[in-house]
C-alpha cells in the first residue's frame, strides 16, 4: 500500500494531523526543538507543504509559511513519506539515493533520523486508528 490519499485536501489534513501528533513524542519534539530552525517539508504527489518552526521557545507545526527564510527544507514524494514512516524505507538510505531532496542546513535534520523508530511507531498507530 502506498500513501493512503490522492485527494490533496484529505492528504494535507492527514499529514498535518500526523505531524502535530509527533509533537507529543518526547524524543522527536526535543530533537526538532533543538534545531532552532525553520524547516520546510515539501511533499509531492499530492502536493503538501508544512513547516516545522523551532525558532522560538516551543516547536510548532505550521500549515502556512510562518514568515522568514527557511533554514532548511526537505522535498520528497508522498509515497516515500509513507514508506519512511511505515519503516519500509530507511531515511539515511533515501538521502543517499537522492530520493529526499535537501536544501539548506540539513545536517541536524539528518541526525534526527535516530528518532525514526519513534516516528514509525506513531505513524503505524495513527494509520491503525484511521482503519488504514
């Protein structure tokens, strides 16, 4: 099974809800917060953009650009997003195979791949709750 939605609105709602849920995972929240950066996440097919804003005291997931220049960005397909978060694809390998297109200061983000097991667990639970 690939990414569960083809409708752009449903897909965006799904991804944003999941991204916001990751804020409740201590290891992920602390890792992203420590970056002190604005990171754009750009998903293709369907197109979904959101931002992780960790410039302030608390990390936030933003549906619209919060202003300021992106310190880093990641671009990937929705199917790769799904494969990463179901554990079918390795994030570091996806970077090396150029399936994830990084831009800007991404060294810290790459270090966050150590939190992927927590994210995979959260995503699988999220899918299960939705009957997917």
